[in-house]
């Protein structure tokens, strides 16, 4: 019984493991977007920060001319927290919204999770302080009427004195009214109290070919002079252009304009910084592919399971101006596939670097659907199998209990020891071998002393019958040895007596089994066991 209990415990443990094997863990990866300030004035720079906690990530901050990407994966156990930032300087009032998009993968999970978020920045016009009104000149004191002077004698050589006029004060206004650039756009928008600017360029301008830029400026006061404007020659790197405004009274004010011209990219600098591959399975779920990327290694070989139908490619470079083109990775075929990633120098389109990834997609395995079973049908089969196992356990337990009960009445598990051969004279069958004929039922069920006496008498009578039967059997065997071809029909002189005794014993036996008390009668049967074996 202990062995049966062990089997039952093992089967139940396997069932529990099978039913809980697909339980998934809670994804702990996260990504957020924040801004240094949500309410600013025109010309104030705002910093946008994306914070990611994950095992692998591919996110982008975008909106209103900002496009900052962050791609990577952790190189240690567990999720890693990383950040990336982008700046934005509004040029006019209004609301500006920036979005966070992409996907992240928890270190303990194989599937990527989509992320999203946004921040909105409210921009207002700065408060301006009006220029102080000029102090009006004091009104001249009216001259009193002149007192007539006495006439003087006129001399021929006398000249009149020269009259002097009051001079007006010189202007101190040294502000600019506007600044204009011939190529690109001034950032932030011009304001007389903002003295530092940057020229921004769109994708239509090839900065590597930009040799010069035209700067124009207008002063608020026509009497002021401006120095530094005109055609400015640009050098590789950062160029700072200074405009100096001098007022009429000589006071000066400086405006600075920064123009960045990127340096030409050499072939040795035309490299990828990172390369992250994510496999996409038939359910649209992402699975990170370990590539062991090295910038100076230009060809890779990877193998993916048949469930991966396409590969997402996420490359980055140190210089964001490098042109990245890729093809392949979509609709993978079974067997060999090739992914090409090409980098082109923005300063020289003939200068290129190529990375090659050879992808081996494994052949499809036989699925449940191909066998004609869908997920629902498979679940029914599993449940039916579990029920069948439980029924089998119940049957085994019942058989064990039944065998123990038989042993309690003297039965032996050895079938050869229990085999009894009967002679069927009524059917006229030929018998070649005979054993001692024994009844499968006890002669009498003993439940008291009186019944014990009756049993002894019955046993004595049955003994006489058995001796007669044995004698007849011996005669049949002896005759058979003399002539093997001769067949005998055995008869019993006391068939009626024997049948009556057997029927009587069987009736008593059946009545006893119906009211049998397991504990008491098992003890009695063990004491009274005399080597008789029953079927």
C-alpha cells in the first residue's frame, strides 16, 4: 500500500507541474518621460529626460523638431536603469507636446513590451520692461522784455558778438531691431534683450558643403553703428559670430550667433556604435537576440527558431549625421536569410561601410494543429488523460484491497497452487490429467461450538467422498497408462451426495460473506486455516 501511495503522490505532483508550467511573471520593466519645466517663456531652454528600467530597450523622444533615440541592453544580471536627454528652446508662445515611444524588455522575460508617454510644455511671452521715457528738456524761461538801452555813439570799426546755440544730447540706444541669417533659422527667435543665438539647419542643407553664411542686422537707432555683419566664412566645428552695436554716444552692446559646421567623417569613423536585434514571432511578440556585437566585426551568423518570422533591426552611431540603410529581416524564409546594414558618410556619399548578418531560420516542427488538434481540443485530451489516471489509481487500489481480503481467507497469489481440475462427466469431455478434486467453497462456516461439531461431521463425510473420488481417479490414470488411445468417462457413485454438500457449503458461504465482520472473522479464519486453498 505504501508503494501505491508513492505512485499516487508522484502522479499528482506531475499533474500540478504540468498545469502551472505556463504561469508568467509580472513584467517589472518601465519607461517614463519628464521635462525640467512645464511652464516657460519664449527663448527658455527646456530639458526632456527619458528614464528606462529594463533588460533591453529601444525608445525615442520625438516632437517639435526633437528626435532622440536610446537603444541598448544590460550587460549584467537584472534590469538596468538608464537615461537620455534632449533640449528644446521655444521660439513662440503656445503648447508643445513631446512623445516617448518604443519597446522595452524585462531581464526575466523574452517578450518586449510597448511603451508610450508624453509631456506638454506651456510657453508664454516674456514680460517686457518698457524703455524709460526720455526726460523732456526744461521749458525755456521767457525772456523779460528788454530794457531800452541808451543810444551809444556809432564807431566805424565796431563788430557784433557771435551768438551760441545749445547742442542736443547724443543717443545711447545700442539695441538691435532684428537679425537675419541667409541659411538656416535663428534659435530662439530674435528678441532685443536676448544676446545669444544658434543657427539651426533642416535636412535640406548639407552642412559639410556649407562654406559661408550671410548675417544681416538692423539697429533700433539709425544713428547706431553695427560691426560683424555680412558674409562670414565657416570653419569645421563651432563658429561664433559677434555683432557689436555702438550707440551714438559710443556705448556698445554685443550679440553672439553660434554656427556649428560638422567635421568631415573619415572611413575609420564610419562605424556602428550599437546594434540590437529583436526577433518577432508569429504572435507579434518580441524576443531579444544575443548578437555579441563589435563595431569592427562586419559579418555575423545567427540561428533563430522557426517561430521567428521577422527581425527588428536597431542600429546607432556615434555621429548622428551618418546615413543608415538596412534591408532584409522581414518575412524570413526557412533556411538562409541575409540582412545588410549600410553606413554612408554625409560628407562623401561614395564612402560606405557594410555590416552583414546571416540568419538561419530552423525548419518548422510538427504542431498540434497539423495533427488535427487545436488548443481547445488539446486541453480536452489533457483533462481526459488526468481523469483516466485517477480512475486507474482507484482500480489498482481496489485490486490490492481485494487481494488482501482473499489472503485473509487462505487464498494464495500463486495461480498454479490454486489450480483445481474438475471432471465433467455430464458433458462427456475427455480428461487426460486429474488432480485432487477440491471444492472452491468451505464445507461449513463455523460461527459457534455447535457449528464446529457439525463441521467436523461434514468434514468426515466429505473426506470419505474425496477418498472415493481419489480412488476412482487413480483407476482412470492406471487405465490411461495401459492404453493411451482409450478414453474413459468417469462417473461418481455419490454424485448426488457431493452436489448436495457443495450446494449446502456454497449457500452457507454466501450467507457468511454478506455478514462478515472483517476484524473478528479474519482472526478466526487464520486459526482454522488447514492448508485448504480456494479459488
